[in-house]
C-alpha cells in the first residue's frame, strides 16, 4: 500500500512554514503536489511557496475571511464530487485563528473526511520559547482593534491563571501593551516573540511595565506573538476586582469621590491594579 496516499474526497489541512522554508515536511510537499486543487488565503503568496517547492501548474482557489461562505460551499461541492483539496494559510496551521475553521465545520456537517498534515504554529513555537509556564495555557489570538472592546476582553482575563497567548500586528503593539499594563499590572511577566524562524527572530522576556517603556521609544517591527504570564486566579472578595474592571480614570475617580486627594486616589487604585503609583500616573497622562 502506498505510504501517505492522497485520497479523493478528502480535505487536507496542510501546515506551512511560518518563516523558514526548510521547515516544510516531506508529507506536506507530497500532499500539495498530488491533491486536485489547493485552497489558499492569498493565492499570490501561495503561488510563490509552491514555486519554491518545485510544484508547478497546480490549481489555486481563493479562500479567505471575506469570501469564506461562498468559497467554502464551492470547496465542499468539489470534495463531495470526489476531488481532493489541500487547505493552506499564508503561514502556519490553517483553521487556527483563521477562517479555515469554517470550512472544516462545513465538511464535518457534510460528512467529508478531513485530515491534518502537521506543521509550524507560531503560538506553540512562541510558548515553548517564552520561559513561562507551558503546563496550562489559553490561546486568545488577535485582540479587537477597537480600544473599548480590547480593554473589555483584557479586563475579563484578569483572573485567568493560565499562560495566555496573543497575536499582534506591529502597528497595534504599543496600544495593546498599554492596555495589558492597565488590566494586568506592571509586574506581570511577558515574552514578546517576533519574526519566529526568520533571520531576525527575537524573543524578549520582560515585564509589562518594562515592555511599555521600551516600546515607547522603540519602533515595533514584524509580527508578534505575546506570551503573558497567568494571574493568581479569581479576584479576591475585597471589591478590588470589581474596581479593576473600571477604566483607570474611573478607578481613580471612585477614590476621589470617596474623599481621597488625587495622588492618594492614584496610589489606592495602583495598589488594586498591582501597579506602582508612577506607572498608573503615566498611564493616566498619556
């Protein structure tokens, strides 16, 4: 029996390199070479990958966030007719923080077999490099670009005890770090992993306070995976957890309304948030 035979009517989820072409597996190359067609997030990027692998004249169809409904239905129709398809993303594992999850769901509902061809995943690679606990972790992916929604999500994670994994683009990094500082406090450890497996790979292990300070003068470059230390579990019953759900400004105003002077109010709010007074003061004056 042929080893790793590509079968008709099967969707193959094929992991591709996240930066270093040498990380492609022999099985991935075989599947990409032999399937009837390939569904790709960006057909131009994927055409360059296939060319580098020596795979010529392979049909590429577009499947991404903005056409996933119609394209997913077409993919399933072709699979049901007996064709084989490989689904790939621009880098890493399809269906992980990726619209591929929708077509996998469609295939499951239609009784279409789905097979995985393992490959690199930026989240797992960064976690392994982070120096933080890998025993239990929560993958959060990309945070909202909307500041209010991003702050709300981060505030909901204050009591998360597991190590947290986030993806972030360079142009949003500073805002995300500042919001993490506000929600998690300055002493929370973080590993910032950028350009993984590439020539300029970098892992910076630091605290949120130091990360915010460093990137106030340093220009973020490349795609980031942020590995954030988990907290101490559920918030205590002293009321500070509820107060920390407020914005920093509202938190300080709460103490001012209770009769404290502004600097004492900042000190009290900083203690609730496990920040230094100077860190909170700087955050309030940005």
